[in-house]
C-alpha cells in the first residue's frame, strides 16, 4: 500500500439492511482500513438495557463504553431483530449519542498504526462523526429487498422469524432513523449514492472500489 493511502477515511451512512456493512468490511480489508460498524455500539447498549434495566443509566453506560471490547460487539445476540429496534430507540437519546460519538471519533482518527485509514458505517457518519472523510457514500436499497436480505441472513443464523415481521421492523427502524430530531439518517450532498437493490455483493464492492481507486489516481494524494 502506498504512502498516500495512509490517509483514507471512508464514511458510510445507510438505512437498515442495505448491504453497507458487508461492503464496508470488504473495502476495509482490501485497502487495509480499520473498520467500525457503529450500529453494533447502539445494539450493544440496547442489549445492556434489556439485561440490566435497573443499572442502565449514564454512569453505567459511560463505564461500559470506556471499557468496550471487540468481543462485546461481536456477541451473536446483537444481530437479533428486537435488539435492532430497541437500539433505534436508545439511539434517540442525545446524551447517549454524545458518549458513543467520542468512541467513534477515536476509532476514525486514532486507529492502530498498522492500518492505512478507517472506515465507519452508520447513520450520522458522513456529517457528524467523520465530516472530513475523503470518501462519503450513502448506501440504500428498496425496503422489500432489504427485508428479504435480512430475513435470509437471520434464518441462516437459525433465528425463528417471519419475513413480514422483518419487513415491519425495518419500516419501524427507518421511521425512527429518518425522522428523529437528533442525528437523523440522511444523504448529504457530498455523499455518493449507491443503490444496491439490483447489485450483487461483489458488484457493489467493485463499484465502490473503482470510485476510490479513480480518485486516488486522479489526485495522487487524497
Ligand atoms: O446499523 P444497525 O442496523 O445495526 O443499527 C442499529 C440502530 O442503531 C439503527 O437502527 C439506528 O437507530 C442506530 N444507529 C444510529 N447511528 C449510527 C448507527 C446506528 O443511530 N451511527
């Protein structure tokens, strides 16, 4: 990897199940970037709220975020649909968001030295967490396609849930994420729109990789 690529910062926003996580992981691996799925943090907090309802306050949350480990974010239970919905309610709390923001900003700007940059995906990454990113993408797909993809994913993981339940929960989350007052999901003017409705995972990866490589080639230095 050449020197100029050391400064790559990628910011991705997307609604639930649009394929952003999958492509962000692939792109991060390809360009050797530190990757953070920021939704996992809100999901982890939702998990804590569910399991420790009495302790769940700002002091408890601060302690947990300060001591967060990768294994906390990789818990299988975090992919559950009820956790996703609860996360979208937890994520409306401005004080909680501020605590989470500090952690995300550290990941985006102070990643371990072995990486060439960082890649974060979420809902407010392009305009709040990494507003100076070299690359900004808004990744979306039509709601039925997203629901079907999430349904297949969860069935593969052995979860018992129907397509209709998934569709309803994605619609509920879209409503929460697009319409909330604080840090709503939106496409910024400087984000490139990627619609994955008719794209395979690998076509989506190639499209984004091409955009990044083209800009690196033109600018020589980002
Ligand atoms: O990305 P994922 O679907 O796992 O995120 C779960 C929930 O966390 C979202 O529905 C959203 O409400 C919240 N979230 C957020 N800001 C982010 C990432 C996720 O509000 N940057």
